[in-house]
């Protein structure tokens, strides 16, 4: 299968690297990373260990492939969609954090857009080298739920490359579950500058659980069946599997980049307001991260 990974940072490089064992992969990446991959190939270390030679480019326009996997930061989704619209793809799959990305892609693109979640821990160590800091899985399926041959085909292609993949018929619920995972782990680890495993221990555990419970409550208000226990169990499973990982939001803060707070905890706060739900933990975490972003000039 020909696959373009659009936004090959940490997660995109890990996923693209695994897929390149079996498929014809092109990474769309920042200049230094694209150049390093072109010259010396892509190395993945840690829980996944491989060296592959995918194509790599910084030119995101006019690309063509069977599948485009979108792994850009949530705030960059509209720009990614506009660039993808200049190319030709049979399907588009988002493996991004946060909510709203699939809708943005589907609004601007003709090919079918599938929903996906990824729970791998990943860090881009240096140009050309990504580290897998926690085994996870990819879950994918149709955006509104239900089965589709296209999703099965992509799931089979991922499996063939050894990428742990589940094709799910309940993506709306899975997306809210992943939202609870990110709402709990990302801002707590970013604000306290700790690895993901810290949310399993006091004093961070109470805060993380509260963020996950609130997210589950809002999911139910939006008619998605996600219990408090399911949300907490998912969060704790991912935190244990990626205990030594630096969450993507902590990576963003450490690098002085804008975070995905709007698409994660900010989304929970907005949907809670629609349904008159109280979400004090998500509201506080959102305000603290936004206040940091404002302080460093991102707002
Ligand atoms: O954003 C992240 O860092 C990741 O989604 C996850 C799965 C929480 C691992 O750190």
C-alpha cells in the first residue's frame, strides 16, 4: 500500500517507520528530519527497534497515495487539510490527539476520512531518530461508528506491517475514551514536568482521575456510553504502558511550542458548557496551560 504520513514528528515517525517495513511510505516532515531520513534512513529505538528507508519530503502539496495518515498537531489540521486537498488519496486517517480533527478534515476533503486513536509513547530524539517509549495500539474505524470494508482493509495493511491495530465499530466511544486519557495525562504531566507514570501515584493520581471522570460525564451528556470506571481504567492502562514517556503536551511545553489544550481539555470544557455539566478540574487545567501559552506569546 502507498501511504503518506502527514506530519511525521514523534508519533508519525514511529507509525510511519513500522509501516515502512511492509509498505511504500512517504513522510511529510520538517526540513531537518526529512533531510536526515533522506540521507541515512529512519531509525526507531526503544520498545520498537528498526531501521527503514521511507521517502521523506517537506513539500506537502500534490501528493498521491492509497492512504494519508494525519499526525499533525490539532491546531495545524486546517492547514494540513488544505495541503492534502491538492493531492490525491483514496482514504484519510487521523491518528491525532483531541477532538474535532476528523470533522475538519472531512469538511475540506473528498476522500473518506476515518477516525483513529494511537496510544504509543513516542519522542523524536533527533532528526532521523524516533524512540518508542511505550507500546500502545492503533484503533481505527468509521467516524460515526459501524463497520466498513475500507477500515478493514487499512487494519489488515497495518497488521501486515506488525503495527498493533484494532478495527473498531464504536469509534465515537473510543475517541471519547482516548480524550479522557489525554485530558488526564497530558496537562498534569506537562504542568508538573513528570513522566506519564506519575499520574498513577499520589498526589497527581487524584487530579488525573478527576479529569478522566469529568470527561466521561461529559461523554455521557453527549450520548456516548463511557463509564467513569472505563475512562479511569483506560487512562491508567495507558499511563502504565507509557510510564517512562514524556507526554506530547509536556514535550510541547519543554520545547516552548503551543499545546493541544484547546482540542483536549478545552473541548471537554466547551461540551460541558453545552450540557450544563460542572468540570472544575478540566477548567483549571485548561486555564493553567492557556495561561502558560499566553505568557510565552502563543495567545
Ligand atoms: O499525547 C500523548 O503523549 C499520547 O497520546 C499518550 C498516549 C498519552 C502517551 O503519552
